[in-house]
C-alpha cells in the first residue's frame, strides 16, 4: 500500500502539470490542444515507469531487489539485467516519439553525427512553449533562464529556435551564447588536432 502511493503522487503531478499547461494554452489561444496535451502519460507504458523513476522509495529502487514489489513481470525485464533506469529511458523515448511538442520528435536520427532537425510547425512550437512554462511553474524557476542554460543540449532548427527565443525574450542573448559556445568547441577541436599531430610526429 505504502508503495502504491507513488502512483497517486505521480498522478497528482501529471494532473497539476496538465492544468498549468491548459492555462498556458488558453493564453496562446489553443485550448483544445491543452486538453489532449501529454495524454500518453496515462498509458501504462509511460505511467508506471515515470512513477517508479520519480516516486518509488530508495528501498524499492535498491540494486539487488528493485522489483521488490513486483511492479514488473519477469518477462518484461528481458533482456536480463534491465534496470528501472532502462525502463524509464524507454518510457521517455516512447513519450518523445508520441508527442510532437517535444523537439526530439522533429529530429531525423539518421546516423551518429548526422542528426537532422526539421522545422517544427507553429502549433507544436506553441505547445512546446506552454509545456516549458508550465514546467517552470510546477518545478519553480524561470523559463527563459532554464532555456538559456539548456539550449545547447537541444537540436532545434534555426527558424524554429528564432520563434521560441523571441517569445521568451532572449533572442539576442541566446545567439551570443551559441556563438561563444561554438568558439569554445572549435578551440577544443583545434587543440585535439594539434595534439594528435604532435603524437604522430613523435611516433614516426
Ligand atoms: Zn510531453
């Protein structure tokens, strides 16, 4: 029973999140999308793994017997050695693939090093923004600051980024930040190149 509370706590979180997203949607003029937002989180293939990952007790998560309460059937843990962290990542992957309000949905993962972001339709950009803002309300913090801190981890097509950044009021800052980060990245590659050249020269 105590263990099952994690499902209720997670349900409480999802409902609160959906409510704040709905309010944001009204602001953006797309209330219907607000109602259907994140519906897939109620599917068992997402709900259980999210609940377990965020709300299970440390005891339930402990390495040796993390399936202590039988949340998972043994056959679900094939391939052997699957941990709740793996199950959570799979659920998160399902969520991204099912929901166009996540930028990951709009990236063509062709092969390593050739990820290709495509433009995101305006209605989903609005949904993304509402999702981020609602997240800031439930978790505390400021959406613009959160975006600036995390922007380089997101693969978003430039024109879609521009719209999002203008809405957040951080367009200029974000562009400068990206340029600075690109310079640091180029410098790292240059150093690695020089290092490799020296090593090659020494081993000849
Ligand atoms: Zn979502």
